C-alpha cells in the first residue's frame, strides 16, 4: 500500500470526526447514544437492561465497560453488521455525509497506536474493517448523488 496525498491514514486532526468516539446522536434498540462507540459497546450486552448506562457516559468509559460486558452469544457473527448499521446512521446525518463525500476517493484507514488490527491498522498491520465500512458507505453515497 502506497499512500496518496488524498488518503486518510488516521482519524486525528481535521479527520477526528471519522472516529467512533466523535459526538453524534445514534439510536440503537430504541435507545439514544452520544456516539457510535457508545451504541456499539451497548450492543454487545446480552442483557438489554444493562445497555442504558452506555447512553449516559463518555465513549472512553463505554469502551472500558464494553470490555467487561456479558457478550451476546452471537456477537462474533454480528459485530461487523452492527458496526455498519451504526456507522451508516452516523453518515446519514447531513453534516457527516457532507464531510465524508468531501474526502473524495482516497483510502480511509483507522490508523492507531493502541494495537487494534481488527477495526484499524497499527504499525502497518491490520484489517481496517472500520475504514472499509466507511469507504463502502462513501461509495454508496456517491452513487446516490450521481
């Protein structure tokens, strides 16, 4: 992979809005959440009653709680689909849709230093599933405006 000048290699600085931690009103299972991260971590919980707390905390706290969540038995098979649903919801907000479309056709990579090689890329290694989901949504949005 040879980065181009139009590629986004981290969700920092002017591209911080791409992060799942960035404030954005998200609905999941009839509940409201202040970011994609909060909703995603809540979705892990097998006990629906335990999900409400994710709606009233920071994304950082939600991620910590999510690491200790009682996972739904089907979580491993559902997590990519749930992330896509939540990310689509974010980019249906007009301001985020406009920002995403303005990124053009460059590569979008959730580059990180904390070792996440599933959702992103760390030290040149990773599957970049979040970046792929965002680029898929961007491609579909581009098709709808043509």
